[in-house]
C-alpha cells in the first residue's frame, strides 16, 4: 500500500458515505452521469489533442478534459436522480436504497480511478506515474475487470501518453530496475562500435493517419534491415536514408506482438551480426537517430535480463517478451536501433524507454529476435503493416 492507495481508500469511503445518504436511485443517476461524462471526455480528448506531440502538458490537458466532463455529467444527472428519490417514502425501500447507493458510489469511484490510472501508467508524470504503477488498489481493480475494458481506453491512452514508445509492461505491474554503474564512455571511441555506424540507418515514412514517422533500423543481412513494428505501423511506403539519400524499402515481415519488422531494400550496405552472449553489467552502446536528429551513440550498461508481459503495439492482448534492461539514454527515434557490444555485435533491439526512470531503456534480446531475423531473410513478399499506432 502506497500513499495513493490510502488516498483512494479515503475517497472510496467518502463516496460510499455520500452514496448512502443520496441513496441508490440518486447514486445510479450520479454514477451514470459520472461514467457517461467520463466516456464523453475520453472520446473528446483525442479529437481535441490528438494532433499534439506527446508531452506532460498534453497529458494533463487530456486528464483535465475527462475529469471536467465526468464532474459535469455527475452533477446534472445527480440532480435528476435526487428529484426522483424524493418521491420514495416507504422506509424499508429507502433503507435498501441507501445501502445500494453506498455500494454503487464506491464502485464508480474505483472504476474512474482505474481508467485514469491505466492512462497515467504509460505516461511520464514524475512520481505520480510511479505511485500509480505501484498501487495495490488499482492493481486489484484491474485484475477484477475484464481485459477488454482496457481496449476501450486505448485511443485516450495514446493521447495521455507522454512517450512515443508502446507499453512495455502491464499498467500496474511493478518495474524492476537493477542498479548498475553508468555505461563506459570509452565505447564512444571503440573501433568496433565506430565501424557499426554505416549499418545503422534512419527509417522514415508516412502512416495511414497522415503522420510522418521516423525511427532507427540496422542492416543485419544483405538488403535486409530490422526495426520496430511500431516504427512502420500503417506505413505503406517506408524509406531508409543512406548517405543523405532516401532509398525505397518494403516491409517483408511485420510482428505487432514482438514489435519487430524487417524491411527489404536495394543498396550495398555492410551488415552487423547478432551476439547472444550478453550478460548483466556488460558495457554496451545504443546507436540510432533520436528525435529525428543526426546519428547518435550513447554509452550504456545492461542492468538485467527480464521477461516482461505487456500488450502488443496496439495496446491489445498480452505478450511475453525477453528483454534486456539498460542503463542508458533512450529517446524517441531510437526505436528499432541496435544495442551494440564492445565487439561491435548486436545484443539487443531497442523498443521502449522507462516511464519511471529517465536512465532506463529496454531492448529485445538477440535470442528473442533470432527467429524473426531468419524469416525476414527468406521473406520477399510485401506484407501489410496494420494500422497506425498514433
């Protein structure tokens, strides 16, 4: 139990007491107003803020819209319910009405808190995100509700999210961050790391939502580049940048569960090889084009190897991924980039950054992507890239 849990329990108690005095009829109307208003806010927020780049202010704005809509809806229908309840005069019915009102109000506030918690859990809102992710109360509510309930909130979650990365954990799963030292800066000048640069390319495209997208990929076989599926989601005509020129590419493998895509292109580019022997505390380098900028190398160190359960890139279902947790600076645009060992080989593929720790990122292990890499080499037909994720 953390401070947020105690606040939620107090809030539930206050709402239950209020519901007892208001009664079930009034509470039912008030709850309906709260939920309908909240759903209206969840529908309106993506329309009002969907074109804005993820940021703390966009997240707070979306939450404000939902809370305001829910409050107005509750006030309007609560007044209507109170007028109807005044007509109930038989005491036994009023006693049942009071108990039902308490239960209904308590349940309503828990559901609304859960909905907001799901959205906040994928956002970078400082210590608030940590409190939400570690909430015992919200985790219990999440376990009680059907899994389909989270799917209804997906569009709203995308607006509230302050990161371009997909979710790497279930909303209320604890995040395990192992303390290790900073990455060795000597890797920035390591000849093997420097030699990897020509194999790391920027990936660009326009998705079906009309948004320009960019990320990183790396050549791992002649004419084959690996990147994240969320980088090319909904993109029909991706391109890779080679020496300042854009080269057309085709997606020949697309796995929204694992978050891996393989692109075929025609150009003479040296390729990297995979290394499955990486271990905790190993020094590594994160290569890529963060924030649509120039080529960048960041030193890092492997915190641990973990098995994470999370939704797919569309926020649906449940997927288990084998990943390495990194102490490194991972930013939007690093998606799909390689994590390189001191020997210049690929030990992981970046796919997410922590929402609770700015110095933690996540990469799929070389062993996890091995099968996709092999299938990508033998695949030649262009495949569908689904719908856009933003």
